[in-house]
C-alpha cells in the first residue's frame, strides 16, 4: 500500500511513522509512506500558504493553489487515482469498519489542514471524503492522519505477523478484547485465571470469548447491538444485566 501525506509538518509525521510496527513495514517494503510539504508549492519567496478569509473572521485559511499543486506532484508517480482523505471534524467519525475498508485500497492520500481550515474549492476538487477521529478540535490534521494511518496500515497483509494479531483485538469483531495476563502468575495477591494456565486451548478460547462479551456489556454495551452473539451469550448478557443492574 502507498500512503501520501500532504502536510505543513512532514518531519512531525515522519518522527512517528518511521518507528515501531509501521516503520518496520516501511523498511520491509510492505508500506510506501511519502510526505509532501505543501509549503514547497507556495509559489512565493516566503513560502506562505495561508491568507485571510473572505467575508472576515478570525484566523487564516489555507490557500487552494499550493495544496492542488502538491497533489498534482503526487499524481505524477501514482499508478492510479488515489483515494484522497481530508481530516476534518465535519467528516464521518472514523472507526474499525472504516479502517478495514481503507486497508483494501492500494493508494491513500491524506490532506492535513491547519489554521481555520482549507479553501473549500480545493476540497471539492481533489478530496474524496472527509474523516474525523472524534467530536473535538485539534490544531491540525497531522495527529488525526497518523491515527488513521496507524489503524489502517496494521490491517494490511504482512504488516503484523498474522491476522490473529488483530482479529481478536477490541472492536475488530464488534466486541472489546478479553483481559490479558503475563508473568508473574501472582501479582499483588492477584492470580492469573486458572483456565489460562491449563493448556486446554478450547477452554481458553471459550473463556476469552465469554470475557469479551462480559467486558463489552459492562464498558461499551452499545456495541452489542451489532455483535454476532450466540443464544448462550445473549442469556449471559441478560443475567449480567439483571445481577449488576447495568
């Protein structure tokens, strides 16, 4: 997968996306992550890319020309039309289903805005969709873009060692992940659940699934609406709700 970032702060994004699992995937050639500095396409000696908004108001707005020229530069080396995403609080709220959807793309471009936003005309011209990572406002689109890139990239085949590395995680299958334990077997007088020490894989699998259902019921009950639950699991939830008055 190729990922391009149109940004005013490429070093900021590189500092994060060249580390850990994503960085290793880049070094191994599984991901191709590129950074285009919008200021390089400003077309003026001060590399200015913003101006006052028409109609008045606070702050500055990113001009359309530098962004458009930066995008055209990306297209010069693109094999096909990429899917362009603008990080914006006005977009649909990003979730694991969208991450799965985007992980099927061959080429993604992330436009990171700043100041009071981006001139609407360039959004209309190049952006395919807007995404938000939540109902709050940040100083720029770099942090949201990196969050989306991380969530999407780890679903690309080869980035993680196997599909099991993410298929049992929270939200992937509509439930929260079960509790995890490691050595030592006793910590602060709390013991690791006996079933996890049994070596009986089917019992461990059943325990983990039950714990995922219980944890989701307690922490994020709204997720259960779309979860694929067995009759036994639905009875478990009903009992839990009655006992704990959730």
